[in-house]
């Protein structure tokens, strides 16, 4: 079922206003599901998806009273993703490639007061090219079936306001505990080369650096295999060249996916992430008194509906809400994204 819900558009894009909301690490890469690959009748997958929608806070503007521009915009997007693999008994190896293009349609914003930034929504149009390599080894003679896996992911992002090159290597193990329960443990290490260094000094706002994550997830399938519940916990560490963006964090999420009626599928997801920064956010801006932002709570809610028209075509509708809450109101922001898409699986 995972590949069905992967159709929702990923909005994690590095933007200049990440100074407020902090998208400090790259988003999701190509969908690589080893369990389904081992069972698949053909050794490849390819799909295209077009989408439209509205984002009410494109620039992720916080509670900054000096900003006078319109933060919302309609958008159109296109995603293409393909993967291919080979199997030799218990071994599996393959490649994947994901391409994302997003265009915001808003007109020129009202200018901000002199001395403050003002950007258009279409300054945040982005292109993402994301290839990946992966290998896996299946062990069926263990007490429970196990899958050992490793991968490399390169993510290139290009936008007028920001961009970057992001590398991630990962390794993990998956276990099929019973016919209903699965468990996965994954460690990932990444190194990032952002395209923008903000003002006020390299040693403060340079986001280039390295990151680590350790993620444990478990899935439970029930209701005659029509419904799946996924629980996730992750530990995060971000070690950047600039002191303003280094943190340690913890993430939890709950996701419920289910067949509703006939070809109609639905999904709900709730997430929470806590980030504790190594140093308070340092700046010459008098609106941010020392020690500035020291922590952030990130709340996420998502809802999706998908109607599978036939073997190849599916349409979907989605709503995503994100809220950033910190100890400094200037960094607080909310974002609502709603839209729909149509997908073709080859």
C-alpha cells in the first residue's frame, strides 16, 4: 500500500525564509520499498503525477509584524519517479530516480517596509533531481525473516532563493515479525552543501554540515489486510558550520492507511518533532534578544484521499498542516497546503 500513498506531493524545499521555519535537512527521496520489490512480478516501477493546489504560507513567514506581503499562492507541480532492480536469490540491487518541479502562481507581493526583505511566491519555484542506489539481502532462515539493506541518495535542489546538494548514506534492517507485524531500524548519515549563507556572518548562519538520524518504525496490518497502522520514532542530530542551526531532536509519528470503500483509499498522519538547539539563535537583529531561539516544537497533520480509477490511473486530494512553535514568537509560523493530483502508473 505504501506506493499508493507516496503519490502526495513533497513540499520540503529549502527556502530563504527557512531562517524562520527551519527546513534544515532535505526531504524524502525516492520510494524504495524492499518488501514489495522482493514480491514484485516485474523488476521496475515508473509513475508520473501532476498536481494543483494552494499554499497559504509559501515563504514560511513567522509572526513578524514588519512583513506586509501576501504569503499565499496557488501552485502547479509535476513529479516523475522510476526505479529498477535485479534479484539473484536473496540479493537485490537497484537504482531509482525522482524528479520534482513546482511552480507558484502568485503575482507580485506588496513591498515590505524599507530595510526588510520582500520576495514573490514564484521566487520559491523549485526543481529537485534525486537519484539513489540501493542493495538488500534477504534472510529467510532466521527466527523471523530479515532484510538487510543499504543505500546512497543524492538530492539536487535548484530555486531562485535557495538550493543545494545533499548526500545521504543509510543502512538498516527490516523484520517480518508475524504476518501482521513488521519492524524496521534505519541509520542515516548525510552531508549538506546549501546554496545560501545568510547575512550576519559565516560562523552563525552557514547551514553546511553533517547530520545523523536513527529511526525505529513498526507497522501493523489488520482488518483483513485492508488497514495498516505505522508508528515511528526517530532521533535527529544536525551539526552545521554555523552555530544557529545545530540541534538535537526527537521525532514521533502515527500514520493510518486504509481501504475505505471499493477503490477509495484514505490516510491520516500525525507527527511531532522537538529540536533543542546547541546555541541560542545569535543575530544583530534587536527583535531577537539573546539567547534567542533555543528550541522548537514542530507539529504536522496530513490527510489524503485516493481513488484508484483503474490499473494505471488514480486521482487524489490532500491537506497538510504544519505548525512551528518556539520560545521566540518571531520564529513561530503555521502553514496550510491543500490540493489534488492525478497519477499514471506504467
